C-alpha cells in the first residue's frame, strides 16, 4: 500500500493506533494502514490502543478469499472520481464488498487483496509478500455504503 500517499492525504488528521505487539497503524475513517518499521514518527491528531474490530481482522488466522476488482460505480450522475465506489468480489462471486475510491487509490500493483467477511462486517485485507512464502498484512479497508 502507498503509505506516503496516505500520510499526505491525512495531514495531521489521522489517528495512530498501537497494537499490543507494538505495531503502529495509521487510520482515517475506513482505512487502516500499518506504519512501516523504518518510519520513526508520524503526525496524528490522537494515539490510542488498536480497535478490537481491526485487531480481530488482523489476527484472523486464515484468509482464503482472494478477491479482485469487478466493478466501479458512480453513485451520483454528476459526481467526481472521488465519489467512485469500487466493488470487489471473491473469485467464486459469493462475497462482494464496496470500498471508497480513497482506499482503492492506496492499493499497489504487487499487493495481495483478500476479503474478510463475517456476519457483522466485511473488509479488504491488503497483504504484501515478505519473501517467497510469507505475507504481511499492511492494510485493512472497511466496507463503504453507497
């Protein structure tokens, strides 16, 4: 995910969440992005413990629902690109979730996009390959309504 672009878009309005293991995550509304380890300081309007909802998504042990972009919807006819909603679906087409264009713009070409779905929430989980075998979760983008 494009961390520097995310920081620029937030300015000082983001919230810094700290996990029990010390990992820091920067957030703005529906987007949560892991702060890279080589970044020492981040400007934010607040700092607090990680939300349990996001912690549960990060700690979920098996993401088996790879997904891909299947549709882009403009909710209002005279809207601008910022209003565009991106629809992702699992390979089997059973689960779908919509995200805001701001979240979509942060996904990089090499990122692995998987879907987290339960009875309460759906979200995209963004992973980055660490080596030939492992992946690291670097972002969570919560569903948006449109």
